């Protein structure tokens, strides 16, 4: 009895229980409020980002298309976490697209006032959304540094700790930060193996601006689509014909592979609608419409914006670019290829949930669709701002 009492005493006074360490590779979502799209098995970006920022002790590097907040939103504590990091001596650099820095200057100016180094990238167009903490942990995905991305848009990204992927991502950041191509000191050793049996490779665009051209994302995506035996499932904001990639989708459908695309209702604009009608009918398409918020119309929001694909439930890609030519040839984007492990299974389940949701409807090639309302501006202006994707 005395031995049992000692054990109980030790357990009672052992201090707070340590939480299990987070996995080296984690799928992270954002879902529009007032919908049924939340996946309870996935954490959300507004929870994950502040943890990563708080862990940083030496440096934080952000590459974001733009930064915008409104009121007290889910982004506000993240902006505050970045400011606190700078205040405690962390070197923080924030790279934004020059054109959007003119449209959204307020958050960038506030960050600069708190000691954050801010630069604006002219070329290539910065469409990527990622950040790196201490060279040990990184996040990339479809979420912009935008309050709407965290509470009014469906998004998907990956938090990861793979050293080679982070090394390549840092080389890409330095290339864009200083405006000079940074070659790797030693060749990247891909794929990287994870504890749960996944192989991970970082890919990026555009061609001609990469530390190692072998990891251009377009041929990598063509390769995984060509490997499909049962299913190809793709979700993106928009789609139009891409050299080689569109051919790979068509060939997959022709050999009996189930090819399915989920696209946002932003696809229903005249230009992209024409491309969608021309798509081979063996490729199934569903259009996803997020209902308006009860608070009223929100520009550039209430949309599915995640960008990923999953092949045979076993190979996956999560990235920052839509499946249109400019995202591969003209703008900076990054993504992770993930073979095996749990992430492709999670992507497959995520896709199935969207495909079968009440918000998704089969695309009817004969129907006359009305263009969606994207912006408060006239439709032509909305098209000019469409690169917000």
C-alpha cells in the first residue's frame, strides 16, 4: 500500500502533462464561417500560424501576395504575433507583391513601424503564400495574409519540418528578397522521407527563376497525373488549358481513370467559362458555390480557394497556384509533392467531402450561367483584380 501511495503522490506532483509533439507534416484548413465545411480532424490556419510565430527565436521570413486586415478579425492576433516577434529580437522580413502593396498598404506600414523589414517584389509576380520560422519549420498553402482567408474562404495548406524542402524554400525567398538567383550550395536531396512513410519534394514556379530548374512544378504535376491508375482529383479556384498538364488529364480520362475537378463559381466568368465548356466531357466537373455571409456581401470572399490534387489516394500536391498557364509561367508559386503517408489520404477525404457537399453542383455545358459577383467594382475591374487568387 505504501508503494501505491508513493506512485500516486509522484503522479499527482509530476507537473503539467506535456502535449504530444505535432507531426512533422500537417494538413491545415480554413473554412468559411456559417457553412458545414469545417473538417474537425484538421486544425485551422488561425490556430497554427500564431504557434509557429511564437516558437520563432531567431528569424521569420514571409512571402505573401499582400496583407490586409479589417476590424478585429482572425488575422489580427497573427499580425500582433509578428509584431511581438520583432519586439523580442526576431529578425522578421516580409515580402509582398509590389502591385498589391499599393492596393493594401496599411498592414505593411504597421509592420514596418514595429521593426519588420518590408520589401515589394516587382517580378516575378508574387502569388505564393508561405513563411519560414528559424529555418526549421515552414507553412505554405492557399491562404493569403488576409482576414477573409481565415474566416470567409475555404483554404488548404501544409505545415512542415522537412529540412531540404525548407532549404529550397529559403533559397527561393532569398532569390526574391535580393533580386538575384540563389543557387543551392549543394544539390537538394529529394524526396525527403518522413516518419509516417511519406516522400516529400518541394516544387515551384516560374521556370527561369528557380534555384534548381529540376523542381519546376509543371512537369512534376504532369508526372503524377500520368502515373494515375484509378483516380485524379483536382481542386482549384479556376482552371484553363495548361500545356502538357491538360493533355495529361485528357489521357488519364481516355485510359479509364476517373478524373474529377472541383472549381469555384468564379470559374463562371465568360473567359474561363468558355475554356470549361471545351473540356473533354469524360472529365467530371463540379462548381462550388459558398453562400453569402449573413452580414452581407464581402468582396473577394465566400469562395473555395484551396489548390491541391490527389492521385489514386496515394500521391498528393498542395500548393499556391491555380491550374492556369500564368501560374506556372509568369508568377511565383510553391507547393509540396507528397507521396504516401497520411496526407494523400486526408486530401482524398477532403475532396470527397467537397464533391458530395450541398454546395457543389455538376457543371452543365449547355446551361447559360450568370457571372458571379466577386467585387464591388464593375465586372471589368473585378477581372483586373482577379489575380487575388
